[in-house]
C-alpha cells in the first residue's frame, strides 16, 4: 500500500506511519494502520501542544489551525477527511499524477479559483503559497499529490525532532535506518505530548541537543542497539534536513524559510558503526565523553522549571564538539586527528569549548592507535601499505627513544615544523643507532612511503604523517612507562594549541 519515494518529507512521513503502527517493514502497513494514524492526527493536531508545534511544519492557515473551523467542526472534519482519508473516501481523482508516488492525485483544495487536487504551503512544507507559479512545472501553481503521499506528509512532523525552533528530519538510503530515526523521534514526541498535556502546557518540549549532536547521538544509539541485538543492519549514508516552514524564522530572507542540510556519507556512518564494537568502544567512549561542551557559570548557576530550551542557543542545549566536527570531514581530517587523537588543544573564544583544555601531557592515556588506524582506513581511505609503514615506524622509534632515552630526538620529532630540520633529526638518530651496532631505524623506501613524494620532496601532508607516527609512538611510550617519567618534554597546553579545528566558535 505504501512505498518509499526518495523524497525526504514523504519518506520520513511514511516511516513515521510504520513506526506509529509498530510495523518493521513499510509493506506490512495495512489500511487499518492508516486509519489509526489518521484518527490520531484528526484528534490531536487541532489541540495543543501539537497545534503550536505543527506551526513549524505547516502554515497558520492549515486545516487544524484555522480559527474559523473552531465554530464549524463539520468543515474541519470535511477537510481532515480530504487530507487524511483520501485512500478510502472515494475522492474523485484530479486527472493528474502525484509528483511523489506516481499514483493518481486526489482533490485537496477547496477553492474554486485553484486547480483541483493541488497542494500548497499549508499542506506541504517548503512550498510556495497559493497562486504563486514560481518553480512549478508549466507555471501551474501547486503540486498534484496522491492520498498516500498527503497522509505521509501530514504525519511527517511526528517523526521529526524539534530543535532550535525547527524540525530535524532524517533521511537515509537504508529504509530500516530511516525508520529507526523516525521511531526514536516519534517516541520522544509522544512522551513530550503527554508531559505537556499533563502539565497543561501549550508548548511542545524540544530536544535538548543541537541538531548535529542529536543526529550523531541518535545514530550511535541506533547502531549500539543493532550491535547489542547482533543485527545485520548495513551502514548507510544519512542526510538530515533542519527546516521550518515559516519565513519569519529566517531573518536574513523572510520570503524563504530556513533549511540546513547535514550529510554523513557512507564512510563516516561505517566508522561510527564500527567504533561501537567491543574492540573500539572503550577508547571511543573515553574521547567522546571529553568532547561535551562545558557548563558556564551562568548556565550552571541558573535553575529553570522549563522542560526544554526554546532554541539551540538557549540554556540547556547540549553540544558534543567531536560529533559536530564529524560534519567537517574528510576535508578537516588533519585537525580532527590532532585535536581528538593527539589531544592538541584548540584556540577558541568559545568559553564552553572543552577542546581548549585538551593536553597530551595530562591525557596521554587517551591516545589510541587502533582508533586512529580505523579512522585512517574508513574515513580518510589511506592505503593499507602506508598505514603499515606508519605503524611500524612508530614502533621502532618508540623502542629507540625508550631504549636510548633520547629525549632530544623525541622533542625534535614532536615539535619540528620545518621539513628539512625534521628530516635531519631522523637521519642523525638513524646514524647514531647504526653506530651502536643496531639495524637502521628507517630505510629509504619506507621513509619515502610515509614522508616524501620523491627525492627530498616532502609530501604535502608530511605533518599529518608525523602526527600519525607520533600517535603510535606516544601509545608505545605510555605503555612502556617512559612517558610518565618524561612528562615535562610534552608541551603545555597553551604552547601546542592549534587554531584550525573544524567547528570552532
């Protein structure tokens, strides 16, 4: 009866219908299930807190929000039937084909001045208003929509999270993952509706996290459940739409409602799924827990009886900076590696930014090569041979520094920013090691593989390669106990701070 279309608003609405019915597969949704959600929408949408909440998705002249219908319930009932029960009400097809499903469109609009069966902004988020012909095929205002599609669009807000005064809708090329998101948000919304109604509140509680943090947090929750249930769900790309249907929500352009799009490609969702496996989960949890924004004095000193904040910038909104920085990958991969895997602090005027306090000197126990190696494979797609050379070089240099207690070389390797000087430091250490009767620390081919493009020509990412070797060295020296005896060689936080992290404030 229902099929996914590829359009995010319709698909999220259909996933919401399935979640509302407790169906795992969309094809299992029955007409009885459609009746149940249609009845719920007709009953609850005209009342608060949903009446207020839904102003984000539809206009103030939507069928459930028109004051004129308060004294004419029969008209509201007639309009509700047109929008919610067209699949069985015997509405005359408009003679057009639905732009979403390819099925016959049904009559929606009541006005004799408008084309029959067309949907407008009060029916479908982000459309133009009645009579506007811009952006419609052949200059015909409105969209022809089938009964199944318009019901899904009406259900759509229930499967979204309200964040910062807007809706967060999550679409995916994996239907099961998309339905998991819709089910999570639907469950939250149904509980929030119950809380608001019990409290006599006209306001719908919002999610406490920022949009991007909530997106990653919910994805991790879904993937964790899949791991715990030994589910064979495959990783899939995810795209989230943070939207409002109100032009008044966009102060920069009141004629256009705001829309932000957040995308997590397959390599990132695969990485996030893998870090939850037992091999990586402890290390991952350790660094993500240190990435939550800190409470300011103002934030922590105030108490509030509000259930949730009003907007993303309101007090109480939670942000995880690591989660937020995922959306700047892979272009900011080096910054991500330095900040989160090498614990390099960030210069930031954002006082609640926890990354300002990162310190390799105090947090060397958080340095994890296996997590870094996974990141290189899945996110940066680094060649496995180069990863192997980086790992083996890090092991040899850690053994050398620990065995010879070469503090000077360790400091040069860590801090040198000039490639020529960096190369000379490695050559000197290599020669000194050979003179002691030991095999070379590094030979030509592995060195070129890691640091150079040709004869004495440094790779553009040689500093990233140095950081990666250093991560392996730090982990080895920490386990050997050498690092704890030589902590003073590691720079103070203020000395090593970087200013090129992904999403600084």
